[in-house]
C-alpha cells in the first residue's frame, strides 16, 4: 500500500502543482457499521475528510472553478475498511487527492479526422473477401 500523499511540510499533494495544508481539511471519525462485534460498535475508526473548495487559498481561480463545476463546493472522501483509524485516515486522504486530481484533469479535445483513400480501399477489400468466404461456406443445391 503506497504512502499517503502528504509531503514533509504536512501538505496534501494533489498532482504536481497543488499542495493543500492539512489545516484546511476537516476530519470526522465515526463508528464503522457492519460486522465486527464490540470493536466496531465502540471504536471510531471510520474517517471522513472534508475539503471546502470555495474558501481554500491554496487553489487558483481556474482550479477552484473547475473543481466546483465537477465536484461541487465541498469535496468529501471517507474510509472505513480498516480496523485502524490511522490507516483509514491515509486511505481517505488518498481518495480525496485522487478525486481532486481527476476533477482538475483536462481531457484533450479530439480532432476529427477522415480515413485516407488507402484505408477506405483496404476496408472495401476486406469486406469483399469476407463476403466471398461466406459465399464459399454456404450450402449449395447442385441437384
């Protein structure tokens, strides 16, 4: 399991260009549901991390606008798979960083292209061969 995306200065690394101080994140720990007996009922191991995008000074105006448009003004991530709160905190941080990074990703615009003349000729030739092969397989009534 890779380390949590936190650098030595105590900031959440999102991609190469953004570092969010951990002080900007809000944490909440609750009991995890499901099986586990008394440990699951009494220990607050499920963790939720909350990041207020609109009030964050760590983001530029374009980054903020892109995240708000794709994820909303508040981004949340949670984890409760582990019995350890520390491991769940790392998992929640990793999920938050992944969500923010995917919201900031700019997809390249597809430039539509036309098939070349050779490509069209190759396609027609392949169709002709396939049709001939199917005609050869067909049962013939020579009676």
